[in-house]
C-alpha cells in the first residue's frame, strides 16, 4: 500500500516566513557616554557591560521585533508599547519585552562615566595652582547641585538615608526587578518604588506594575484586594503612601532607577556580590540626569 509523502519544508523556508518583512524601529542604542570604554568605569567591566547592555538588549530587542512585526507596535517606541500592551492579557509577552527594554535603557542612561569625570578633574587641576596634587574624584552626593540636594533632603531627611533605603530595598528583594525614585506629579512627594520582573512604574501600565515579591509574600491575595491596591497606589507604591486615588492610579514621574536583575552584576561581582554592586552603583549615578527629570517643566513623557 502506498502512503502519501509528507512534504517537510526546509528550515530556510520557515525562517523566511517568520522574519519581519518591514524595517522595525526597535534597535539597540549605542550609549555615547560609554562608547570608547565599552564599559561603565567603576561599575561594570567590558565583559559585564557586554552582558548587561549589548547582548541582553540585543536579545530582548530581537524578541520585541518578532512579536511586533506587521502590527501597530512595529514603529512605536518601547514606552508607548508598554503602556498600550499593559492592559491586554494577550499582549503580556509584548509588554514584558518592551518594558524590560525601556527599564534597562533608563537605568544605563543615568550612569555617569567616572573615567570622563576623572579626566575632567585632572585637566582642571593641571591648569590651576593645585597642579601636582593627587586627583581625587568627588563622592556621588558631592556631585549633586544644591537645588537637588535640598529637594532630596527635604523628603528623605538626608542623602545618607536615601542611599541606605536603596541599599536595604535592593538587598531585601529576593527576586529580580527595579528600584525607582519617583516623584508624585500631584503632591511633588518623592518616594522609593519597587517593580519586580518587567514591572513598570508608569501610571498607564499600573495593571502590570508587579510591585510584590511573590518569593517572600503570602499567596493569599485575591483579585478583589488586588483591584483595590491598584486603585490606591496605581503606579506601584506597595505601601500606599501616596494616599487613596481613583482607579487609574497615582501619576508618578520616574527620576532614578536601579536594575537588580542578576545578569547585570553576576559577571563582575559574583553570586554574593549584590551589595557591592549596589554600593558602586550609587557612586556612578549621573545626578544631572536626575535633576533634569525632577524639575522638568513638562511631564507628559513620564506618565
């Protein structure tokens, strides 16, 4: 008895079908701040930078391009995508990749190049009467403007308190995620906010804020309690410190972001190196970037 032949398409044919046919907007940006070193001096070595930025961003960008090919999302930026996809359960994967790409980019673009700062200080010293003395970089908080320092001290009592809160929060996270310094757009209060996995702080994405560490929290949390939590804290402040808000959440402006995903720090700091990584991160913050967001006259891009 003759059996019909099964025609198995070649792999190349399958690849042609799933390859996006149009040019996508989503590409891995070249960070000009670290273009020459291909590292983050004082924080990430070239190998660590390659993993945390280059390879990881290539991976999630490729995934995002495949998921958004020939859709309305194809030519939208990651912030627009994550806000739109957040409420649709069928677009959970699109949200995750878009949010991770945005969060990781936010984290890296707020880092200062300590090598550049050192060279600038050395050049300034060579042209002054202090020539010949050892070049000393200013500590992180010494690079803040008086205006920003006053603002932070008003809300956290001291810069040291803010630093310790970031450190304690990072070490208390069992799962990966992001720690944010955010500004309440209505009350102007500053608070620390945590989002786990690919969770987003933006109000439009508050249904996927992922502000609870399920590795350390009780699973006895129903959908009703979850609804009222979202209605109260909106963008992810699990403590409810912004007060009750109508469904839609509190409008917050992200000012600063710490990435606690293991792939960012494992290469340079090892399994037990999270604390060292966070300490070094504090010293590489570009406070000028934080200030530009904290006192921006227009906040539409950060909602």
